[in-house]
């Protein structure tokens, strides 16, 4: 089972989108401000939240086109799942197709994470369009799990 | 394939959430301001957007607990899919578990609709918590399809 999303950033180049997904400064601008690690292929990036830590191994980097991660640390439901960001230009927009694939059950946490991913991807869009996202701890609350 | 989401509205009763999902005034407050039709079981509710119209037959109404719709008019990918809102109280929140089930393919439109559903469910949360949602045509743009 997969979580799917799509956002489009106006007047942002594919390279700018790729940069926001593949540099520590970029990632700190939309997902969590406490991001450390190695963003090269084979490296592990650690994303820290109040509620816990997520560790992603970078699996695929195709500049301006595609970023792929696999979850190597974090909530049990996340371990081994994969994250993919497919990037393309379309008129005045750069589009990101997002897939968080490999959930084994449609647990309530999957419902929560799906809504929360939308919030963070809209934060990515805001970062690219306006220069400022809303990364954790400034992210929008969706429910009692935050 | 299903789109899943979860939102929680603070200090809103299950009855208030149910009302926002089962009355024309409620639906106009968070999804689209141009909503007409019959909200009883077996009735059809028509939701009008700039881009087109969606018609839902009301399949299930369990007051304060559950609302179920089936899509009888709208985009080809939507026809025959089902929408379910499961409602429950949890501490200071009323939780809504949302499922848009029965997509046959993970098409780009499914990615778009997943992000857009998050936007509208956060509009529902805002309506319940603050008295004002952001229904179409005042909804948040997510991409070039709006």
C-alpha cells in the first residue's frame, strides 16, 4: 500500500526542487529543521522530530529528475518502506510526484502520515515559491498525534 | 488502491463533525460552496467546482459515527469509488478517518486528489475549530490542476 501525493511549485526550476530534496539546508527548510547526515547515494540522513527520529538511506539521485530513499530507522511501520520524489517541468510549474511505498497494512498511522505528508509537501511548495516553508517544529497540526 | 487521511478537530463534538458531513450548509463550509441535493440515505448530493461536478449517492449514515458515499457522477477515475468518514472522540479531539477507496490505478490524478483531499480535510478541521473553512473556490492550490 502506498501514500501518493502531487504538488507543483510555480516559477521554481527542477534544479531548485532537486536542491530542496538533496541538501541539508534544503531539507531543513520544509521537513524538519533538525536534519543531519550524508546526502550522497549510500549515505544516511537523520530527520529529528519531537516525537522521534527517522533515518533515510539515499538510494537514488538523478539530478533534476528523481530522488529515492529507503527507511532504515524510525517507526516500525516505516522500516523498509521507500520514498520517491519524481520531478518534472510542466509549463510554469515544476511538479513533484511523491510516493511513500510499501506499507503492509492500512493502519491508522498510515492515515495520519498521509495527511502529514501533504502538509510537508505544501511546506516544500511554500519554500520554493516564497522562500519560506513550515518545517517541524513549525508544521501544521493535523490531529492528536500532531 | 485507497487514499487515506486522518484529521482531528479540537473541542468539536462528534455530532458537530457529523453535521458538517451530512448537511448542505456543513458541506458548503469546507468542500465546495456550491453544494446541492438530498443528503438522506439514497439521495444524491452534487458538488460543483470550476473544473467539473461530482455526484455522490449517500450510502450510509450512522449519526456521530460514520458517513459513506459512492461516486455516481464525476471524473472517470472516480465513478464507483467509495468515500468513508469514520468519526470517534479521543480526549479533546474528534477524529475523522477518511478513506477514498477503489481506485484501479495509481494515476497522476490519484496523486493530485490525495493531496487535495488533505487540503479539504484541513478545511473541515478549520471550519469545526474556528468556524470558517476554505471551501472551493477559496481552497489552497496544490499544483497546476489547482
